[in-house]
């Protein structure tokens, strides 16, 4: 009988333990823990900056024992050194929500090389004595650079200097300096066909290009074919280009930049003899040179220098500064010379100048000066005959004869 009593007591204890175990599981199973990310500060966060995340814990079921809450940061997020990933919440009462909700905050640092995106972040929780964790669904944390920069990295024009009426290719490279993709890119050249300020027109296509997508830190090439007006004035032209695009968060951007195109042609100067009074050798005289700008580009800082040699002597200044000489215009330069040698004297002249794009040129020429003998010059009417010597001689003979005759009469 005593053994039966002991056996019944053991059975009863086992039954009670089982009931207690079942009740504990029931309490745990009937908890309804809800985790929500209620605040991100700042939102979005910039790469390399700190962000604070606030999580709200609600319990709409049975009370918990000591609750443990833990964040699971992954790239591009990392906990600050003073922060702990694990938080001991303690008891969360039944139907503890709204104003009674538990708030847990974490401060994280965002990686400097993080691209603009919405990143997933996980947390987990459990009761202190539980063997397994409950992992929450992913929470979105927004990362975005302060500004998504799309800009011209470089451009080139071929040929480097475009002659009037000539075609040229404008090559532009756009670079996405942002850490996230950019989309809906519209690039256009500021060619106002109603204005004479830009003498260019597109050839074979429009002045606009559309690019649907560009990866972060990548370049895309754009090419335009242009033609310069036949009467375009030689100089540097500044062309505005316009860029419109959007980031992955659908934020729109618009910006403008400038590219320069040089219009010009090879300078074409002509130099000739305007007039002179030097016709014979060994006699000083004036030589006037005429300089004509026959090219399409204006000339500046024009300087002329006559180079002396064994057949040419310069009296006074050897150089004359002219300065600017517009296309189709002319100027003159005066020099005093003494010529020697042959009947066709070549006067060496050096012209130094810069074109409208500030390129420096040196142009050496020779101007032919026709020389004559005195007799040839007189016969051509260039020089008048000089008879004063004969007049003086005849006058002297007359005077001498007069005195001789008078002396004879006295005798």
C-alpha cells in the first residue's frame, strides 16, 4: 500500500511538471511582439555620417520574462564603439503598446563608400531563458549623398580650330560622380538658331542626346557633329550645355556648363611695295610697305622689321609696330633705306603677330625694289637731269672771256 502511495505521488508530480511546462510554452506562444522602425535621423543619411535608429517594441499578447533585443548591423552600417548591439529590455507587460511601448535606440556609422540606396537591416529578440531567437523582417535604412553629381569630365573638338564653313566633331565625356546610379539623362547643346552669337549648327542629328542610365563612378561618351557658318568670325566661342537627370529616389537635377570652340583659319597676310623714292643706289630715300590681311581671322600685335644686309642699310628705326589688323583691312609701314647692289633689290621683312586664338606666328617675306642707273632713271623721267654744273661752267667761261677781252682793249 505504501509503495502504491509513493508511485501515485511520483505520477502526480510528473503530471504537474508537464502541466507547468505546457503552460510556460503557452504563455510564450501567446506573446505577440511587434517591432517597428519608427524613426531614422537623418533620413536619408549621407555616406560616412552617423545615423540614429529608433525601434518601437509592442506586446499585444501575454507578458514576457526578461526580453533581450539585439541589432544585427551589416555593411554599410557599423555600431559606434560606445554602443552595444544587445539591449536587455526586461519584462514587457501584456498589451503594452502605444504610449507604453518600449523604445530602443542605436547609433550607427555609414560606410564612406556606401552607394545611394535603401539598405536592409535586421534585429532579433528572445526571452532570457529561451534557446532560440526570433529574427525580425528587414527594416529599410536610406542612404543618399548630399547631391548626385553628373558633370562633364572632359571634352575635345576635332579639328582643334574650326575654319569657317568647316565641319567638326565635338566629343564630350559625362561622368557620374555620385555613388549611386543616375537615370533619365538629357544632354543638350545651347545652339540658338535665332541668334548670331553662335555660328554653329548640328549636322546629321539634333543638338540633344538622351541616356537612360549611367552607373556610379562611370563615364559615358557623347558625340556631336557641327558645322561652322561660312562667314563665322574667327574667335573663341563659349557654348552653354544643359544637363537634366534624376537619381534613384526620383529627385530631379538640372545644371549648365560651358564648352569653348575656336573658329579661325590660317592667317593670310600679303605685303607689297606701296611707294618709294629710292630708285638708284647709294642714295637715301623713303620706302613705304603695304600690309593686307586677306585671311578670315583678325590679327593682333603685328610688328614689322626690315632686316639689313650687305645690299641694304636702314636709316633710323628698323621696326614698326602696327598692332591690330582686322580681316580685309590693310596698313602701311615707312622705312628710310640706302640701297646697293643689283637692279632688283630684295628687301627682307619679318612679320610677327598673333591670331584671334592667341597663336603666335612669324612670317618672313621679301619685297622687290627695282633700282636704275642715274641715266636710266633720268630717261624714264624718274630723276630730273641736273644741268647746273654746265651752267656754272659756261658762266665762268663767259666771265673769264669778258675780262680777257677788256684787258686787250686797254693795251
